[in-house]
C-alpha cells in the first residue's frame, strides 16, 4: 500500500516537474531591476504623486505673475442709462442725444465691447508662504519617490533571493529524494533476503514519502516566489515560472555595522520637508490677516458694429485690501494650521526615533545572522560526516535502519538550515544596506 502511494506521488511530481521545466524563463537580477524601474505600479504611483505636487507648486507662480483675461460682449438695449452709456463708450454722442425725450425713451442701441484685463499681485505675504509650502511639499514628494524606489529595489532583491532559496531547496530535496530511493531499494533487497524486519522497510518508505512531500512543497514555493517577482515587475504570469541565473551564495561584500540613523536618508529628508511645508502653511494663514496690495488695469474697444473697434479706452489702478474681521474664520484656519504643524513636529520626531531603533535592531540581527551562518555550516558538515559513518556501518550490518534514517534526516535538516542561514544573512545584509542609504 505504501509503495503504491509512493508511486502515485512520485508520478505526480514528475508530471509537475516536467510542466514546470517547460514553462521556465531564466532571468537575472539586473534585468528584474530594469523592469522594476520601468513597470512597477508603486513606482508609477510615487511618480504621479511627485508630478501632482510639482503642479501645485507651479500654480503658486500666480503670486508673482499677472492674471490676463480677454472677453468680447454684445448687447442691445433700450434702457436709458445703458443706451446713453453705450453711445458714450462708442464715442458717437451728438447734441441731439441730450434731448430729454431721447434720454428718457431712447431707441434700441447696440454695443459690442472687447475687453482686455490684467491683474498684477504686488504684495501678498500669505501667498509667498503658501508658495514656500508648495515647494517643500514637492521636494518631500521627490524624496519619497526616490525612497520608494530604493525600498522596492530591496524588496525585489529579497524576492529574488527567496526564489534562489526555493530552487536551492528543490536541489537539496531532489538529491535527498534520490538518496532515499537508493536506500529504499537497498532495504527492499535486505527485506527479501530476510536481513531486516518489515518495520524497517515501512520506516524507509515513510521517510521517502516525507521527502517527496517536502519536494512537492518546495516546487510550490518556487512558483510562489516567481509569482511575487512577476507582481513586483507588473507582468502577467500566464503559467510562467522564473529561474534565477545566479545561485544562492553568501554575499562577500564588506559591511561596516552602523548603529546611527543617516541624516540624509531619503525618507528622513522627506518627512522633514513635509514638516517644513506645514510650518509654511501655518505662517501663510497668519499672514492672511495682513493687508494685500494688487494692481489692475483694462483696455476696452467699443463699436455698434460686430467686431468693430471704433472707440477705445483704458483704466489703471491699484487696490489695498484688508480683511479686518471675517467671523473668526481666519483665526480658525490659523489654529488648525498650528495644530497640523505641531502634529507634524511630533510625527517627525516619532519617525526618526523609530527609524533609529530599526537601524540598531537590524545591525544586531546582521551580527546574529553572521554567527548563525558559521554555526549552521559547521553543523551541516558534522551531520554529513555522522551520516557517512553510519551508512558504512549500516552496510556492514552494525547499525539499525532507524538510526540511519534519523542520521539522514538530520543531515537533510542541517543542509536546509544552512541554505536558509545563507538567505537570512544575505537578506539582513541587504536590509542594513537599505536602512543606511
């Protein structure tokens, strides 16, 4: 019964492996990073956030630049005041137009007017601070865009290493599967010769089935890691599985542990720029209580005929305005802006302290990963040697089957632990590099 189940499971795995290999695409980390920069949706979102903030800053140019409008208006009227004024604008007033009868009951009068208007800000203190806030917001979005890209590059590196780990696990388990089947064949021969008990054969069959099950899960992990990589680079899966062109190996670059938070890290710069934007908005609302000075002017063209330009005139002036009291609306805005600014100060301090803590923890985790990597390698070598000795003694009939299986299981476990230790070391290395950029 066990042999039949093992045959069915192994057959299913072979079919899966065949399908898996037919749909595998080799891909390198540099190629993935290029696709990430061009196709990742989160990168695109960060870029659009920056473009929106840049557009807000462009709007603040209005605090310096003039506002120019042009309009064309056509009217017809018998209103005494409008009729007389229209004629006056058209420069067609005659002595007869002062006849009281015509003044009180004028004929229908047409008027076409072309108007050019200009408004020029001269002194708007609140607008200047609002522009400063918009600039800080744009800079914060730019820093955040860069940090988002750095984070996604780290995330892709981690996902790529997960794929490498999954393939490495498949390799290790495939080798263990072959070894287990060879041992099973040996025990089956021993059983036929009456040299081992039925329980020994069953133990080996269970051991081989367990390895086959682990191999099946490892194959699924390859697909899971591949799917996540496809998500990061925004590509459809369509049954495609990626295969790394590089093997999982320990990163040998020198790393100097740093327990202090870099002041020029992009996210730290971004949150400080955001705080600066809130400060400027607070000042802008305070300055809204001050008077504003603006210049204005217009140039008019009048005619009773459509598109005519018989008469013209201009008007130039300046306006000093001061909103003395608006029912506490301005004071409410000032208080809200002050609260937002003070909140931004607290959030910035909290973020910096949390980031400092993360840097310190990551440095300790890297030291732990380095130590664990060394110990796991020693343990794996020791387990290999123990298994080799037990296997030799077993072939001489000096060891029990269960002891051999335990030793083989331990060797497999230690090899997988060492592979995982390499992954954890590399991931910790990359994470520390990310935190200290």
